[in-house]
C-alpha cells in the first residue's frame, strides 16, 4: 500500500498525524508535484503521514456550471497520477454548494485540524480557499498559529521560460503543442476513459478499435497519434484517432464537421486480442503521426490505416532499442 483514498472523514485513520498538501491539482503538473513531494519529504522526516487533499470536481462545475471548462484530468485520472508520487493517503472532498459556504476558519478547523490532525500544511503560492475564496496563504498561516500547524508555501515553477499552470497546459493541448504540454506537466499528455461500444467497422476492416469515452476532458486536435495504453498493469503500444464520426454512404466516407457533432476517440492497440469493452484505459500520447484525412472510399481508408499501423510498429521498435 502506498496510497489510500479517504473519501469521507469517518474513514480517516483514528491516530493520524499528517502533513497535508492541498490543491485541485488538475493535470498533476510540475508545480503540483513540487507541492506534493514537499509534503511527502516533511512527513518522512518527521515520522508523519503524507496526505494529498483534493476535490472530486472543479468548484466552477458546482458554482458556475455554464462557465465550467474542460479539464486535463477527471478524478480517477488525477488520482492515478497522484498515486505515482506515492503519498500515504489522498483525502477527496466532495465539493458541493454547502461545502463552498464554509469559511476559511471552518475549513481549517474541520478538515485540517479535526479530520487530518495536520502538523504541517503545504500549498502553492496562489492558493485560495473558503467561501468566495476569502482565504489565501496569509490567512492559512494565521489560522495555522491558532490550530497548531506550520504553513509551507511553494513558489511558482517555470519550465522553458513558461510559468507552469493548468490553464497554460490546457491551451497547449488544445493547440496540439504536445511538446510544450509535456514539458509543463513533467509527464506525457494523457487521457483516461471507459471503453464503450462503437459501430464495429474497424473490426470488419481487420484493425479492431476501442472507442474511448472521456468526460469533460481537454483533448488534442483531430488527428492520428502514437500512444501507450496502460491496462491491467501492463503497457501496450497503439494508435489513437481523434476526429469527427465517419459516415459511409455509397462507398464514400463522409466526415460531418458541424460544431454540435461528437468527436470520436478510437484506439487500436498493436498486437492485442483481448476484449476491453467496459474497461478503463489510461492512454499516454507520445506524438502526432498525421492529420485527419478524407477518403474517397472504404478501401482507401483501410490502406491508410494499415500504413499507420506499420509506421507505428517501426516507431515503437526504434524506441525499444534506445
């Protein structure tokens, strides 16, 4: 065990004394990693438990749903990335309208003092909390003197002259700048979702695909990408296609590009024969192979996909030799 998820205060260990890292942590980028790793180091040094405190959804999803934006990670995806840093626990707070009305003092008293028994609290330089974001790092420090914890504030992180922030990374992913996004994240751009049923055309062409359903997540622009797929604790190489849903009519492939049309996310796993329907896949995007193309007929599409698979196989073979 290297991380237990605490979804409810009643499940907090009775004798817990912790070092808490607090944040929404969308994407778990380099700045977030610095906060979490600081908490882990402090906890080990002082024989305490490290706890990552985060939320099950973005506050805007509850408070301003019409202005809610797509994120880099949903909760399951975020926890998967946090788990790689190996904290002892992750405390997941269910963000509701009632919770949003808690004052900074209520948050500290109920969450940090009562539930987590925090002796140290680590946050980012721009941390805000409490009703209408009334609390900042100064307020957190003042409350710490009253409730007996030490406040640690992590300074901004830069990578390649860019300030690391979730909003900057979201924009880079939207623009298809995977290299910049990766440098700010400290890990490849990834997505996580459940495999849903599709139209089965890939299988009839000889290259079965898994249709991935991702919720409220930023995805790169349409195109074909080289990816690594993590499933059942194993890593597989594959191809990812992001694009408008294709419709076949009289031998031709028509791509409907109206704004309201659904973007389809398909994955072909190389040399893989198992069934993944209904399963959750973790997909790391390595690089873009090509843009989305239009084809005059199904045979042209089939030839291109086989060429994509061949190129992917050669790429990953070279990667393996390095």
